[in-house]
C-alpha cells in the first residue's frame, strides 16, 4: 500500500551539493550541466544548512537583467561571482528522514507548495532528496503504467 512505502525506496540518493561559501557561479554551473532543479547546501560535515532552487537562481538573474545584451551577461557574471550561496539559499528547510512515508512527503509538498525535501539521518546529515518528480514517477510506474 502506498501509504506505508518509505521514501528511502524512491528518493534520489546521489545528490549534487554546494557549500554555503561557494559563489553562485558553482550553482550556475550545476544547473547548466545537470537536469535538476534543487541543490542542497551542506556544511563541511554534510549537514543540510539550506537549499537553493533553480527558481531562486533565475529570480536572481532576472532581478539584475533589464535588457538582453552582452553587457547584461557581463553584469550577471560579475554578480554571480560576488554572491555566496549563503546569501541566496533558503535557510529554513524542511527535512525528512528516510523512514518517513511517501504519504508524509506528499502531505508536506501539498501543504507547503515546494518541490524538494532533503532526506537526512538522525544527525541532519544528507542522505538523499525527494522531489515531486520522484513521487510522480513512483505513482506512474507502480500504479498507472500498463503491463
């Protein structure tokens, strides 16, 4: 039954991360080279201290770009080099433990209208991430796919 499935069965385990002291060009590079939308921010011990989304990144670019030109790209690059991840990241992030159920994750997504939750162990160390895409993929593959 779906209610009792733990998120460890469907979460993404191999997660790209950044440090709070990385500059935003590291985030830009990750988003450009990978088909992901959320990057957990972890400290030197692997504990989750924030989350940065592709929406956060694009809002930042759109805030400083009024016209599309070579100059605006130059300004954006300078701005990304000068900002740290900790200046942009969401600092208060909901987390789940891997034994939490799919229904708990779905309820949090539904209530809070965000799309990714880092999965941590009892010490707050990152173990993976669960996204709305993971839930949709699971539902499709287990319940909607034709035999």
